[in-house]
C-alpha cells in the first residue's frame, strides 16, 4: 500500500480553512507530520476524535508551560546522539523523523530547526557503548528508527548487536500504529531479528499504541510478522487527556495488546514538556485511571507499571491514600536509590514529582522537589561504578 506523508496543514482535506488558519501558528512552533494511512483512521466529523487529537495541532499548545527537556536527557549524553542514564542501558537517537508527530511528544525538540540531539552518524555512540562493558541493553530510538531505510537501520542494529556485552537491542517505534505497511511489505526488515540473534543478542520492538483504534488488522499483521521472525514485542504509552484518559479505553487497549502478543511495558505519567499542557492529566488522576483500567484484566494484561520518567530515574507510583502519594524508584540513575521509597503529600493538581512536597525519600527525590530548574552541576559519569555484566553486584 502506498502511504503518503504530509507536513502541512493545507494538505488535510478534513480541516476547514478556518481551522487551518487557527492552527498554523501552532504547527510553526511544534511541527506537524502525519500520513495518508493514519489520517484515514480519523473520524473527521468528530472534533474530539482521539486519533485526530493525537496528530492535529491544538491551539492550547502555545500556552507557556513546561520545558523542552523535562527529564534532563542532556545531562546523560556523553557523546552526541547517545544517552547513558541507567548503568546497563544506553540509548542511541538515530534520527529525528517520525511516521507522525504525536502532539504530546516529550522529544519535540528533535523536530525543531536548532536541534542537535540526534546523530545520523551513530559511530561515536556505538564506540561509547563498546567501551562500557556494563551496558547490556541498547535502545535505538529517535525520532523513529523505522523511518530509516532498512539498509541504514540494519547497519546500526547489527553494529550494536555485534558488541559482545550487548545482549538486548531494542527499537523504539510507533510505526506499527502510524504505517504498518512499512513492516508488512519489507522482507529485508523481517530478516533483521535473525541477524541480531546470530550475533548472540535478542531484538525487541518497543511499540507505541495509544488507543485501541490504532490496532487495525494491518497493525496486528505487522506485529504478527515481526513476532514470527523472532522479535519480542512490548508496548508503552503515556496517559493522554482526550486520547486514553478513560479507564475503559485504557483497559481495552491493554487487553487487546495482550491478545496479540504485545503486552504493555509501562504506562507513563505525561512529562511536563513545553506545549503539552492540553494533554496532561494530574498524577492522582493518572494513577486512578491506571488502577481502574487494570482492575478487571488478566495477569498477562496487567503487568505494566505506572511510572514517571523523571530526571533522577523511573519512579513508579504504587499507591495513593487521602494524605499521601507513595512511590519508589523502579530504576534510578544512582543505583543505590533503586527500590527506595518516596512519600509525598497528596496534591490532586500536581502532574510531576517536582510539584509535590516530598516528606520522605532519598536525597535525589527530596532535592528534585525543591528545584524546578535544570541541574547545571549534574556530572554523572565520573561517579559511576564500573561493573562488568558478570559482576554479581551489577543489577
């Protein structure tokens, strides 16, 4: 199937001329991109259609709110295009193009003209990974790596998989939702899991389905073909206002994903990214949506964790009562903090850890709640413990 990509609102037949004029200033600041396949899934007669909301700009994106790098990714970037936040996991930002631009994207800075976060030449990042034997997992992301040609993608993937201490190679992609024919019609791509396996590693596709209507027959077929080729499948997504912030909608998504062999990995609290205020839900509301959605699901469909990707680590929200929000570091940059509890006073309006009054927890959590500004003195790499993957102390 031929899928055409669009980068101008004037190409959207479903928008009135009045709507285009109203939304142009938004798309000039935060780029618009989608394609004929995904736009064809939208009910254009419904102004609140969740898939429309996912890709069509919202005037409220221009409200002053948040920051472009809310998780402080720049502080964990030893070489351009490579992040190393958790000891055993590294990220390669291999491109700066997606099959569609999610309006709530936490890396929308990649699509701005002055961005230099991604690196089309990944050799420096691969060399860094090769020099760090503690790294066993590598996530290739962006942008969307499946927007690269299969030849270029395979070169990056096999270079990473050829590093002896790398045992898992992940590809972060929403292409199965945005354009499943990119997968279905590419036999060379379907050969890639076998090439990774020959090098002693396992390929994972970290999918990004946000709404049950994205799981079309074509999307399910793309997942089936990749799974049959030897790719492990998981899904992750944030809770987004107007898209999946309803327990029933989220429950259907998690259940259907389990049925097609692509179980949910994380359900994220939306990051406080510039332009994302109209898509945000509060932390308390997000937790209750997640808890209500998973209550009636089977064990295979409810393995996901509700978490924040905070600058100090992945913080799981575990419980909320009338007085407190209870959390813990599911992953932490400072490995000694992993598993440690955080208790904050309940605030039904807060969307992020930094907005809460933390009453107990490690210094990283206590400090973050006192300061919203970036951490200019953050120097992570010299303090790292250098452990080989075989060391029993290595998590």
